[in-house]
């Protein structure tokens, strides 16, 4: 995730984890950061990367179980 004010660290396995500041972000600043994140194209790139990871995991996992299933929880 680039373009945000939240520190991001990468792990050796390629996953990311976020650290949180001690104080919550100012709402106005957070809205501007979110708009900048979206408008820069970083959101679309990050979403595509996560969707690919999820799709790859589903395909891999489906071959490892006898009866794969998809469960959706819609509230």
C-alpha cells in the first residue's frame, strides 16, 4: 500500500502488515489520504494484487481437498 500515512512492512513470505499510530488520524486528513490513494491508481493496483493472491490460493486449495466449497456470509 503506497500513498497512505500508515507504515507498511513486508514479511519474507510476501505478506504485508500495518502498524498503527497511537492516535487516530484526523478525519479530514484520512479522507484526503483515501482520495489520494484512490486517485493515484495505488488502490487499483493493490486490489488487483490481493485479488490475484486470493484467486491463486483458491485454485491451489481446491486441488487439496476432496469437496471444495465456497461459503458466503451476507449480513
